[in-house]
C-alpha cells in the first residue's frame, strides 16, 4: 500500500511539474471533442488549426483532439471540415477544453479559394471568375475521374485524345495540347518541358489524394507568369497532417464504342494512399495508383484532300490522292506527270506514252491508325511526401511525383506515347506568410513515336517511294494503252504497285513496325528521344505581419530549361550545342489590395515583369474592384497576359509526314533557305491564275523558253542532217533535207516534252504555271515575338434566399502578336519545265516547312457564362450553367491563315443530385452536357494537297451526354460503393477532330477511408 501511495504521489508531482514547465515555457494545451450536430456522432479527421499559423491537428476516431502551442494567449483556433460550416473559437486560457458540434454546410457559395489572388478569400468576393471542386463534389461526380469532371464546370472545354489524355481549354483557341493554360499541382507547373503542355493527369494527383481543384478561366499571367493567358488549373493534394490513415479505391468496369476492334473491353483502376503524422511534428504520405485499359480508337476515314469515297478503301479508282484522316503512310504523294517525266528521262517509258498520264496527284496506300499505335493504355503514378514542422510558423516539405504511362496524343500527327514518363521533385519551405519553393521536372519520352512517320518509313523500306510511284505510273500507262477507263486504270495501277504489301498482323508488318517505331526520327524512323529537364525556383512573401493598412505581397521566380532530344524534336544537334539547348527565364510580381467603406469595396492591383533570353521583357498589369453588399457581389477587372513562345515554338526541328516543323527563331531561316520559299496559300490555283493575269511577261517567258528550246533543237538537228548529207547518208535534195530536219526536230521535241512539235502552244500553256510559280513573292521572315492579351471582365456572384447561388460574367479579350503558324514551301530544284505546281510535299520537288509565326492583325474574342445552383432540402440540389465564346474579329494573314478557335459557340450543363450528408447512406447525381457543332482547325487536319481547301470537312459534331452515378455509404466498413456510367446509351463522339471517338463507360468502385464518418 505504501509503495502504491508513493507511486501515485510521484506521478502527481511529475504532472504538476509538467504543467509548471508548460506555463514557464509559455505553452498552452487545448483539447476537446467535435461531433456532428445532427447525428451527435463524433467526427473523424476534423482540422483544428491555430489561425495564422501552420500548426494544427485532426480529431481521432472518437472525435477527440489535443494540441499544444507556444502561441501567446489569447489566440484563435479554426475548426474546419469539408461539407461543414467552419467555426472559429477564441482561446483565453492556457488549458482549454473545446467541445463543439459542427453544422453541415447548407448555404451555397461559402467556399474559400486561393487561385484568384494567391491569398485565401471567399469565392463570393473573388476579383475574377473562378470555379472550385472540393472533395465532396469530386465524390459526387458521375465521371470516372476528377480530371474528366473539370469539363462540367462552366466555360471549360475538354479535348479527349485518349482515355488518359485530355486537355483543358477555356475561352477559345482550344487545342489538344493547350499551351495557353497553366496547370499547377501543389505549386509545381505540371507541363512536360519538351511537349510544353500538361499531360492530362498522367503525372499528378491520384483521386484519393486530391483535396481541391480551382479553375480560373481567363488571363492570369499577372500573378502566375507567362502562358496563363487563357486559364489556370490549380490542384492541391491532401496534407498528411490533416488527412491521415489508410484509404484505398478499387474501380473496374467496361468501356464500349462501336468503332473499336473489340467493341467492349474491361478496365481496371486501383489506388492506395497512406499518411501518418508523429507528434504533430513530422508526417509523411505515400500514394500509388495504376490504370489499365484498351484505349478509345481514332478511325475517321475522311479524305483530307476532299472528294470521293470516305471509307478508307478508296473505292474503285477513286481518290488516287487519298489522305485518310486516321490513315498513315498515304501522306507520301506526288504528281503523276512528274513521275512520268522522270521515267521518260531514264528511258523506262516511251516519250509518247507520257501523253496518257494526267495531271493528277497520287498517294501511297497507307495503314489504319489502329494497326500502328499502341492502344494498350496504362498509367502508373507514385507520390511520396515528407512534411516537417520546423516550428509553429514554418513547415518544410520534400515531395516526389512520378508518372509512367502509355496513351495516344494528337499533335501535328498522332503520337503513340509509349512508356512515357515524367518525374517531379520539390523542396519547399512554407510559412503562414511566405513560400520558398524549388522543383525540377524530368521528361522521358520512353519509346514514343509518331505514327505517320513510322508508316512512311515502313512503306519506303518495303518498296521505295521511287519504285512504288514508278510502278504505279507504268502500270497506269499500260492499262490505259489497253483501253481501260481512267478510274479502272488507277485501280489496276494501285493493285500492281501494292502487290506483296505487308498486311497488319503479319510477321513482316510487325518487323517493320518494331523497326521504325524504335528508330529515331533523325535516323529515318518515327521515334522521338526527348529527355528535356526543367528547373524552377520561386519565392512569394505576404507582408501581412509587417503592413496592416494594405494587403501587400510580392514574388519572383527563375526557370531554366535544358532541351535534349538527340535531334528528334529540337535543333539540339547543331554545331556548338553538344546535344543541349539551354533557355533561361525569370520574372517578378507585386500585388496590393485595399478594403474600403467597411469592406464594401475591395480594390486590387498587381503588376508582373517577365523575361526570356530570346525575347524582350514584358510587363503585365491587372486591376480589379469588387463591391460587396450582403450576399451580392459585383466585380470589374482588367487583366493582361503574356505568352512566351514555348520551347518548341523556339527550337522545334521535327520531320513529320507532311513536312518539317521548325521554330520561329532566326536561325532556321538560313538553315533551310526559307528566303527561296513561297507561302503555301500562294500556291493555290486561284493565286497562280491571278499572277499570270496580272503579269503578261510570265506567258512571254514561257513562250521564249519553249522557242529557245525549239531553236536549239532545230539548230542541232539541222547540223546533224547536213553532216549526214555531206557523208552521203542523206540525198542532197532540199525536200528530203527539210523533211529529215522536221522529223528530227519533232522527235527531239517529243522526247523533251512528251508531245509532238505540233503541240508547241499546249506545251507553252502547260509551262506557264511553272513560270508563275517562280514569279510568286518569296517568303520573308516578319520576326517572332511573344503573344499578348488584354481582357476586360464584369461579373456578379450572389446568393438569393440563401438557396440560389448565381454566378455570371461577361468578358472581352484582345490579342496581339497572336502565335499561330504558317507553311512555307521551298522548291528542291529550280522552277521551270518538268516542275509541276503540286509535286508533293516531302517526297517530290517541294518541301513544306510549318513554322510558328505572329499575326500582324488583332484578334478579338468575347463571351459570357451564367451558373445557377439551387439547394433543395435534405441534400438535394440542382444546377445549370451555360457558356458562350465567340471569335468577333480575325483576318487571315500570311502568318496566320486560320484562327484555330476550336470551341463551340454555346454549351451547357444540367445536373440533379443528392449528396451523401451526415447520417445519409445514399446519394446520386445525373448530369447532362450539350455542346454545339464547330469546325476544328489545326495543323493535323490540313490537307496534303495544296489545292484542297483548308478545313472543309473537319467538323466536330454536336455532343449530347448523359452521365449518372448512385452511391451507397457503408459506415460499418468505412466504405462508399459507387455505380455509374458516362455517355450512357450514347453514340461515340469526338471532341477534337482526328482524335479518338469517346464511347460509353460503365463502372463500379469501392472506396475505403479510415477517416470516413457515419
């Protein structure tokens, strides 16, 4: 008994000593229990944080928490949990017990956002348009991934190239790899430094680890730097201090689309997350996820060169110049007359037989995309983060993200991104008023290749282009000589030239495909070998602790690119570069804000300066005003944007099936002799005719040329005949001599031009276009500079009767130095006889160079959007949003032949659902999306033949989608079962012309989470 007494007394004295020590050190201890006000059940995972500090903890499985702090009394704790109303509790004692109940969030528009101003603020008072998805909205979405769900936000368009590759587009100028939007994951730019745009979410945040997504439509360069001219996507992962324990998700189902080899196939999606904190000081998390499926397929047979049968088979003789949308190898094209002239010169075709050859472009027989790319899509993501709280104000973070996957991407062609991988490593110091962050991105293209290039090389290996075209023309002449009609002769010629062509699935085909998809582009294959790195350092400081009368923050950044592609993507193999191209960029910004008139008016202004080593620096300002009157908020803003040309815009040097992609920097002018080239649009038949009509000397030059040839032939033949007369071989009879000279001149003329001397005027007429080609104006580089945007926006956010949330805006944008592209055609031999206007790009007498360029004409865009969300009782809700984008001013120029606006004029979303609230076990959501049809404009869908009109048959059809899900909560096993489908019962649709047709997906998922509440 005495020992027990002594032990108890000792413990009591020790406890008193600890309390005394806490007081002496100025420590405070707060603890308590947090419950749900409705169910009275304890809430797990509720965040308890010291206001304006990084220090905080979460409640355990009993809803209990304890937190020790050295923050001087009094201070405020912030109690928050997703889906519940945040509460702030003032602590006035060094030992406090907090027992509170949280109410579910029933009022709309109460979210806090960061992206709009780089500081926390109410979404209602954001100075610009901003959208947010939190954990509950993501869980409630009917889509199989949160990334796809971004397309349901108002004003956001998605372009799907494959199951795992989608691009987010906003406010027009949509593309399959949008370089006008920036995607940040935990503060890191998620763009691939070589490809220049975000690779969907292949490398990024798994759904299990995502806390929120914020989307800013419109210019955000003033705060986030270059390239955020049309929008920003900011994704934040879960802190291991606030989201602890084990969570896992198993998702499986089927994908079905009528255009696929196998209509219905399974898919698998597995993810696991584990996080743990120790003594509220150290925490770590690990994320692993894997997705496997057979991808959506692109099977469009439309002939880009227009006309004829559109089924990929060409039909009987039709479409000799067929260039199928999703067929590759048929980009190798040439003019039959040019081939015939070569055969005549080589003595392989009689001169008179050339008269049977029409002025027609023919193309090689290609293969379908499905036979050339890897549709076995997969994605593996791994993430590890270690967090250490140095003190109550500073937290250190080390983070590593890795992604590895196979998918298909649409660029200037269809790229099979095979075993592509990207890794990011970050070190960060974060306080309540500053962030110091350094990270690096390493891109590795793996075994990725361009399907079109691989196909062309495969065809050339099996039978060289010269031999194939020669066989085609020879067989065509033979068929025509035998009395066949022209269409039948084309069919016979193709069948003859294609004899023995390797068929998909055969061992010969597989051998060729493996050879050229693994051979680098620089060596004649289709593989690109990109291992570009990017290094980034940024610092942001908020002066809230030093300056009280105004909200002031400033920041700066430095970025370094190291371009390495072994000559397959960039001009990194040029002399003096040693296989590496370095690029340096830096920038800085400052922002000030002031609340006036009892917080009824908030004025904010910011300005940023950015500089790239290859371009002049530029300043981007932004000013905004927000008027707040209760639950009604009106905003006005003026924003500017600045897009530094991407690494590819600057240094790309990539051979494609249709020509060569080159950068806009001056070094390419001399390298490819562009000053001798002609802009593609000047090669149109109408332009040739106008040139001839406006310059009579062209006809005279052709006449003089033919006359000179005739005179030269006549002189030579006459001398030869007279020598024969002197030798006694020809009688010295004037009539006989004249007849011999005439016959000889006719023979030599026929050998030269393929027709007799009696057709001399026809020869002149045929040569006039060639001389007109030489007379066309030559290309002159107009210079290359960054793109700029000015944008004005007026918006309203309001809450009516505390149930209806209204969000509306109108914007107007003005672009200058818009970055587009132009095509320069450079002759490989002097213009003149035997050089048809269209002898083919890349395999004939002309080579096409697609080059980024600025337009010298302003481009103007406007649009608006309205969102309505109505909260019904018991967690039910209905939402509607509609958005409009319009291109109001665009003038084609030699530097910008097309706008590439690529967005529907109108699209809208309607959804009705019920969230799984406190004490609920059932939830659902039904979503309908509609978008209008529009014409898709991009380099991928430009016809090969220069006479074919641009984008005459590249319409993206209207889309109507129904997505739905139903969810069941099983608190006993801390799990949610979700059953859903996307594009339910719908036909496959295309979001970007030439990309995959997206079918229907039906899935079932089970999500386990240790922090799941009842």
